[in-house]
């Protein structure tokens, strides 16, 4: 008697790339988070917000985003990505609309910080898992890098778009328009997210989903190692990786949150949104490049290189004060791109290593637990940068603190060991 798990012997349609680019598109919309430095710069002086207050909605959004990744990841694992990503689109839209109706700090904290932050978490948690499940292990870094590159690249269009809208129709109407736009885009693209059927697995060899057969036709499955969230929390690598992620993400998010203000404070540069867009290009490209290199050279080696390079770049940015505006821009543009690339590498490397170490079955919730480090790091360093500036009228101490944490993260790479022996086409160590 046939069962529901039996599928045709014919190769099934390969929709892996469709799912991958749909996930990338979802992240392109959700990356509105990275335009906060432009949005906060557009807050009128009449609202009487301090620099620390301008950091708060963004810091809360980072924290809520990361916390929501845990339940959102579990839901994605259980009910699939389409509904979970759709919930994310609804929440982002509602949060932006709510923020458009207020001029208070608390209103932006609830709208942009809590609601939009939660929506970003639901959407982001649903974009990568279905994509990586369509491809063999040797392509994990590449696929994860492509999907998450959308989040980093978002500022390329969103920063100038946000600046234009704020200048043309005011901040309140700009937030309303952006909320409506991202609601439509995220909910629409969410309908294209679909993981492969559980009855399917990869045939041996370097093929893709087009070569997958029914489970009974592919021979005995290869030995797999899968960790439940509770089991993962009992392993030492989880905590080392969490610390490294908090340092790497926190340093990058601090710069992203304050880049427009940094440009103005250090060199009197008004077109700070250009640096935000340049950083976004580096952010997106760094995710793809790091993913590809980690598939070939190993995740830990690339992590070490990125942490070390980022520590140097952050210090160099603090020294980017040249006599003329043009010369300062010539220095800050490549530094912004490189800082974006090294930060973006985290978003490709950490999901890849969690999948490598702890398996795909509970990937959504397992990565969500690790991703809380992203939120804690972003919350603490972004808020700290604002407070330090209010006290000293300089971001210098924030730079040096972030650089020190990055050096510690680079050293911690040597303490990361696989929680089990796994034979894989992808080099981890």
C-alpha cells in the first residue's frame, strides 16, 4: 500500500534558487533596520531627542529582533517559513505605521523597536533555513551568504530612499510609506519560501535538488548528527560562539547605527547616507564572499581573519580626520565598505557553522539561540556609543572598546571545537 511519503522516481523540479532569491528579497526589505542612522538624523531638533535617545529605538529593535529569532525559528521548523515570514511582514508594517503617528521616544521604541524589531525577527528566521535545505553541504556558506546578503545590501537603496522621503514629505509620512511598502514586499515574497519535502534527500555526488529522489530510492541515508536546542546548550562551543558573535556583531552594529553622525562629527560631512550605502555594499558582498571562502578554507579561519581585520578598521575609522572634506571622504568610503564586509561576514559564517555543528533538523531555533548574541552585542554597543558621545562629544572611546572586543573574539576562535566528529564535504576547522 502506497504511503504519503512515496514520491515519483522522476527528478523533481529544482526550486532551490527560487527559494534562495525569495529569501534574499525578504531580507532586502527587512534591512530597513540598517538605515536607522539616516532616519535618526532626520529627527527634527524640535523633538528634543538626545543622541542616546536616538540610539534607543535601534538598540531595542536589535535586541527584540534577536530574542524573537528563538520562537520564530522554532515556529519555522514546525509550521514552515511562509506563514512565519508573513507574520514578520505584518509586524514590520504595523510598527513603521505606529512610529509615523508619534514624535515621542517611547512611540518609536514601541513602533520601530518592538513591533518592527519583532517582525524583522520573524522574517529573518524564515529566510535562510528553507534555502540551505535545498542544497548540499558543500554549498551551505554560499547559499547562506546569498540569502543574508539581502539584509546587508538593503541600505544601498533604502538609505537614499529614506533620505529622499524624509526630505520630500517629512519623517512621519516617510515612515508610513516605508511601512506600507515593506508590508507588501515581505508578505508577497514569503509565499515563495518552501523547504524540500521531508521524504526527499540528496543523491550522492555533487548534484543539486534536481537529482533528488524518493528516500527509498536513494539508498541508506548517511549518518547525521542532530542536536536539539537543549543538547546544544549543553555544549561548550555554543557559548564560545555566542561570545564571538556578540563581539563581532556589536562592533559592526555600533558603526552602522552611528555612521551618519560619525561622518558629521569627524569631518562635517552632511551626505552621511552615502557612507551608509557604501557600508551596505560591503555588508552584502562580505556575506557572499565569506560564505564562499568558508566553504573552501574553513569557517574558523575566515572568522579569525574577519575579526582581526575589523579590529584594525574600527581603529582606523577613529583616525579618519583629513584636512579637506574630499580627502576625508576618500578615506572613509573604503573604510566603511571594509567595516561593512567584515561585519557582514558574521551573518554568513555563524549560521553556516551552526548548521555544520548542530544539524538542520532544529536549525531555525538553534541559530535563533545563537543569534541572541547579535542582539545583545548590538544593543549594548549601539547604546554605549550614544551615551559616550553625549558625555565626551566623541566616539573615540567606543571605537577602542569595540576593537578590544574584536581582538578577544579573534582569540576565542582557537577555543572553538566541533561538538562531534562529522565527515563532510565542507571544511569546518
